[in-house]
């Protein structure tokens, strides 16, 4: 699998890198042959010195070249894998990504791909070591066919007795990798739920004892077992080599007369094989982890691709004045098994939203408001029914085009430090005006389309998100509980100033809100309960 990944990057570079690796290994083998010849004959000439120096230089240059090319190739492969993974995430439906989970995505993106990178960058040494071993066997064959048979028998027996326990060790390392996923998930829970844990001592103790410590112990146990098995197998093989050398010295030479020079040359060659053999053995656990990581990356990629892939993200030119009516006709979105075996359904929903209208969406927690908002924005694909804008049905072929009408601030929003996708030169002055209005001028400054500081309070970051929405100049705006974390002064600014200005500019706002004292600011109020709109009324002044 590793070579397949590199092969997909550049066949020519990979072939040249492998060729240089073979050349480096072959140079080592010829050096051993030359040394063994000198040891046997006990004489050398000027020609031998030149050959020796030339082989040393060739081995050095070919080894460095092979590693350099393979390092560049591996870096390109890692970058490609990460970019492709990000592209697949962008192309996968939001509901599928939410089911997949952020922890699994992060573990694959960071840990698995790093495991692959560390092994791929060392592949030249792996190839060189194999060539060295083959060359050493060729040198032994030139000394004695019987010695070659003995060496092959030793290597085969060592490989067999090494691989048997290694298969068992792989199982434990795979289980350790699964436990690592759990640790990442629990750490994310610790980070997100730190306030809840601090408020409840027994909960925090149970979290440490049952969840985090449990996963950590499983990771430790399986990792230790796997490492110990690998260590035992490796040390057994190292000991086996010396056992074979002892058998050759103390047993073989008693029955087969061997020249002292041949014995010396054989010992030099055989012992020279030991470091490459140990390097290959030590690479096997890393290669296994890399193959497991490749499988995870590939499975996740296939999982993302097997979901309904969306149209490739492409620039969409949307005229903010080219629509009048947005309708949802019998739209339903189903969550399997969220509340019971039948699942939870949002819909069927039939609503019409017109240009320049302010619509409030209200209801209790879990009534389906955010799900409906995501469906309206095109982030969720309806399981039933359809969405139309000016009579045009929104489908897989134009869903990204449809989304370009919207600017959205969800309750779990994110603020980018850069104003991506915005022509900064055209909105620079407007940005400063909005910053002053939102009273952020003492907290942030903007230069060349970049916010100086986004490490602000939750409410302040929401105001930064509002700044981005105002600068995007989209015609359909969705605010999911935007004012929930704001001080009264900013709530008043949002409801009494910003929303009316947006309406006057011909923009449509869908506002999820619990602020009943500001319901008078809406043109219509939609009330949801248990996934359906149970009431639709015109707004009325609060008495």
C-alpha cells in the first residue's frame, strides 16, 4: 500500500529513488565482496584501492539521493492525502459528517497521516537494507554453497519464528489504536464540558475513573503487550544469529574443513547483515501501523465518498436581487433512532418566505428549529418534499448555487481570522463602521482582511460573526439564537436597528429566538413543536 501511494504521486521519481536505493545496496554488497576477497587472498593492489574508494563514494551519493527523492515524494503524498481528505469533507453532506464525529476526523487527519508519513520517509533505508541482505547472501554464495544454505536456513527459521508472534502483536496494536480514538474523544469531552465537570465532583471522578482512565488503561495494556511481543521476537532473532555463528564455529568447522580466510570473510559478511536485518524487523511494527492508518484513511474516504457526494465547490455568481419567493413543499428530515425506534422527524413543512421579510422561528429546545434552519439553508438534504426558489427546484445539481444566497450564524458558529471569499478592498470602510457600531474597536483591528484577535468572549465572537455576515451582502440571512449571549444593549441594537436596516435593504432574515419581548420586530412568527410548525401568526406589539 505504501508503494502504491508513492506510485500514484510520481512513477518516475519513485522508480529513480528505488533505483538509487538498489545502487546503494549493491555498492555495499560489492564492498563486502571486495573486503572478503582481500581477507582471503591477504593482498591488494592500487586498483583495489580505487575500486574501494569509488564504491564508497557511489554508496554515499546513491544513498543520499534515494533518501532525498523519497523524502520529497513522501511529503507530496502526505500533503495530497490531507488536501484530498479536506476536499472529501467539504464534499460530504453535513449530516454524514455529524454522524462521523469530529474526534474521528481529527485522529485520522493528524495521527494516522503522521504515522504514514514517518514510515514513507524511511522507505529508502528499507529498500537499501533489503538489497544489502541480498548482496551479502550473494557474497556468501561466492564463498561456499553450503554456507549459503546454512545462512538461508537460519534466515528462514528466524523469519518464521519472528512472524508468528508478530501477528499476535498486530492484534494488540490495532486494539491500542482503537483505544487511542476513545482517548481523543474523551479529551474533547473534557475540553468542552470542563465547567460541568468542575461543578460536580462525583461526575468528574467518574469521568476520570470510568471513561478516561478506562480507555487509557486499555491503550497502555494493548500497547505494552504489543511492544513486549515485538521486543521478544526481535531479541530472539538477534540471539538466533549468534547461535548460528556459534554453530558454524564450533560444529560446522569440526566436520567440514574451511580455510581461515573464508571463515573470517564469512564472519564479517554475516555479522554485517545483522544491522540491516534488525532495521527491517524494527520497521515491521511501524509499517503495520502505517498500513492500519492507510486503511483508516481509505475507509473514511470511501465512507465520505459513499455518502451522497455534493457538487464540487465552484464559484457561484449570485445576483442578490434575482429572487422573490422561497418555498418549502412538504419538506421532511428524519433522524433515525434519536428519540425512539421510529426516529425523530422534522416536518412535513410547508412555508413561503418572501423577499425583504423578517421571520422569527420560535419553539422549545429540541423542537427542530435548528434542523429546519439547516434544511432551509441547503445544508441538510430533505428526505421528502422539495425546496423551490422562484419555482426552481433545489437539487443535487444546484445545491451549492442555492447556498450562495445565504449567510448564516448558527449557535455553534466559527469565526475565521481572515475574511475569506470577500473582496476586502471593497468593504474596508464598511468593516470599520460595523466594528465601531458593535463596540469592538478596542478589542480588534483589521489589516488586509485579517482580524487581529479572535480569542474573545463568546458574545464578542458572535459580534465578529455578525460583522462577517453584514460584509458578505447576501440576501438571505439566518440567525440561530444570535442575541442569546449578548448584553441588553446589543440585543436592542440587533433587533431595533440591524434587523430593520436589513429589511429596508431588501434582505430576508430568518431569526431563531426566545426573546419574546422583541417579537414585535418580526413580520411573521413561526412556532415549532415536536418537529412541525404548529402556528403561524403575524407579529404583534408586546404589551
